[in-house]
C-alpha cells in the first residue's frame, strides 16, 4: 500500500543490537496491515499508524554488530544512503539555486531539504551529521556563502536541527505510514507547513543577526524561504519516496506503463504551454489549466499518479518561469499556486486510493457474507432430501431384516434420486453465488409456489400466524426453480419475523399472485410494523438489516437473483410490510 515509509536494502526487521531479546522484551515483526506488530511472549498486538517507537523501526535500521551475512549488506546499504544524502543534497541545491535572495540559499524552490527530511526519518540521528555536512558543502561550494566557516557551520547546524525536528514530528504524529488516508495526509501537510515556517523564521533571523540580510529585509526573506522550503518538501518528498524505494519504483513503473498515463502525461506539455505561453502576460490567468492533468492522474491512478503528475508539473513550472524570465516575486507567487496544485492532487489521490481500498474490503466481506447466505439457502433446500434419505435408510434396514429384495431395490433407487437432487442443489447454488449463473427452465408458477407454501404452512400453525396464499394463476415462467425458491423463502421468512412481535390474532402473512398479459406479480404482505420511506430507500443496500443477528444481505442477494431473471423486486412503504416480485410470463402452465 502506498504510504509505508521505506527502508530499502534491508531484509527483515531491523534491530538495535544483534543479540537475543531478553525475556518479555518486545520482538518487532512486520505487519500486513501497514502497521507494526509487536510480540510480548505469547501476547501479540498490532499497532497501525502508531507513535515513534514502532514507526522508527519501520523507517530506519539500527547498527548491527558482528560480521554476519545480514549485517554486512545492511551496513553497506546504510553507507550508500549516507553517500546518496550527501551528494544528492548538494546536487539538488545546485540545480534549484535560482533567483537567490542576497546570494543566500533563499530561493523560490528548495527540493534538497526533502531529501534530508526523508533520510532523517529513515535513519534518525545517524543521518544528522551527514545532512549537516551536506548543507555546509552546499553553502561553501554552490553559494560561496559570505560568512566565516564557523558561522557557516553554525547556520548549517541550525538548519539540520530544524529538519530533524520536522522528521521527528512526522514520526510521532503520522507514524510509519503516511498518505494512507485523509487524516494522515492532513497531518503530513500541516507538519510540513508549520515546521518549515518555524525553521524559516529562526534561520532567517540568524542570517539577519550575522549581517547577511539587510535591515528591513527580514519579512520578505522569511516569506520567500518558507515558500521555497514548504513547496520543495510538499512536492519533492513524495517523488523521492517513489524513486528511492523498490516498491515505490515498481508503482511508478506500473503507472507509467499504463495506457491511462499516456493520456495525462501527453496533456502536461500543452497545459504548461497554455499556462506559461498564452498566459505569460496575463498574471497566471490560465494557471488553472494545470489542474486538468493532475486531476486526471489522481482520479485514475490514485496517489501514485498524482505524485508523478505533480513532480513533472513542478519541473515544468520551474522551467517555464526560467524560460520567461519571471521576477523573483512572480516566481514565489507561482510556487504558492504550485503548492496548492500539488496538495489538491494529493488529496484527490488519497481519496481515490481510500475508496478503492474500502471497495476491496467490501468485496471480500460480501464474499464471506454470501457464503453465509449460501449456507442458509442450502439448509432450507437440503432439509427435504436429507429427511427423505434418513427415512429411506430406516426403510432399508427394515427391508434387509425382512428379506424383500424387490422393495429394497426400489427404496435404494429413491435414495439415489434424493442424493442426486441434493447434489444438484449444491451445484446450482454454488454456481450462482460464485458466478451468477442460472439454469433456466419452464416452470409452472403453481409448482414453484407449492413447496414453499407447504414449508411455511407448518411454521404458521406453530407460531400462531394467519397465513394465506393464492394459487399460481395457471401461468409458467422461464426460471431457475431453485433460485426463485430461495427468494420466496427469504421474503416469507422476513414476513414471519416481522409479525413475530405482534399480539396473538394480529399476526397475518399473505402471499398474493396477480397475473397480467406478460408478467406476474407475487406479493408478500404482513401485518408487522411496516417500512418508512427512508428504510425503503436503503433496504436493498448491503448490511441493512433490522435483525440483531442478520447480515443484511438476504434482500441484496434476492434482488440479484430476480435481476438475473429479468424481473424486479421492490418494497413499499406503509403500516405493514409489502414486498413485490415481478417476473416475465412464458405462456400457460399446461405448456410447461
């Protein structure tokens, strides 16, 4: 799932020391839900989006002692990360050194801090010296900062501590999983915005203190530094996540290879041309055009597509403002718009991913619940053949004792027939619940209703329910007999449950049949409390049940069966429950 902060190059859980855990000490384990699993002896609990300790175990790897085959690759990967942080930070700082204010690292766009925060979140304090050295190298090599080396080192240390604080706050507030939902997205954006604001105010104040910013220039410098850092972190950190993690690179490659990506990637250059070509003299009048490819990417590929599109748009925006020679003030304004653009795309992508994840969970739940409904249907339909098999088995024992082979042969044949019927029930219900397949045949409505009515007549007598049923009207249907029996049994069972709480003498259930030229309507009516308009509107949604032990899927599955027969199933609001089942007629019953 997109959003797990990566630790590439490490296999298994990272531990603080290569020694056996003491008794009762927590043993970190990977968790399949994006959280973190901590085992205490036999007790295991899962923390998702937890606080710093489990999140830290996901983000960084501690030192491994010894020279085992596990420790050496981990140590080499950690060294590579430090080298990547040092070189990558300096190169990103050099590439984004445009429109510098007073020749300092106050630029409209600063993606380098995103790399620093990323590795601080992964390695914690072990990455701090490397980041400090990278900031110092960038100040000396890229900008030739007009300050003494000790002052430059102190300024670099202040920046490093500020970024470290942002990384620690991300760990504590967001945990090891980010971008997994809207709450995590909001927390991430708020921490970046507030953290860079405080860091910018402190750093620019120190620059003014050592005389690198003229008197009266603090507000403009602080604002510009904040915008550059905030936009750089908001846009570059997700892109760096994808590029530096194996799973992220796989998602990025899959997104690029998809046909959908061809469309929005091809739309980015013309949209940039409209925004910065046609709108060059219109004060960003056409900037909103850039929302089109970003919204397209987020709506079709979720957060992965939004990250890809936002990164490409940010590069295009920087190239556009450089090509047009915008002033520094205009570039800052464009970057504020770019930050809003990126955040809008990220929010849309998170919502799309969240809905897709919930949809997958719902499909899994529906499959499990459908199995429960199938079990209930099987219990109804297999009851008769199993009862018959029991009776035939007892008859066989008696016939064996009496020595009547002819009658024994007849009873055994009936047992085989009932077994075949039970197998057919299993097969057809399984096929429907698995694939929605139906086995249509001409069925007289009387023959369809008779076994269902007979089954509930006995229940009505024992429950004190006045149960009346119409005849089938002499028509025939093209239907799967077994599936429609399941629907009728479900409707009647609901009606009997609805009148159960009514006082004696007021428990009434009726099954009515009305035949028209091309359709027959079977109505199940009861004297229960009835349904409101609001209940009717939600009745055929999954998990809408008035029963304490009900799954709320019987009517959903019943409607699916009726729909597969070309019919309709609906409920009517009123003081008593009314369900109507309408099916197409296929001629007279004597033709069936």
